[in-house]
C-alpha cells in the first residue's frame, strides 16, 4: 500500500455571465406552467 498522502484534485471553472439569469427565468416559467396546470385541474 502507498502510505503517502495525496491531495484531492478539484475541478473548477469560471462562471459564465448570463446563465444565472436564464436559469431563474426558466425556473419561473416552469413554476408558472405547473401552477396553471394545477389550477386547470382544480377548476
């Protein structure tokens, strides 16, 4: 066995501007759509 301690490698990247906004817009539209479906099934 190898008794030497090895450091864990971490994969990282720089954030791309704009994706966070698009993500929240997509989540909002999806939530509104599901709410509309729920509303139509209850009425």
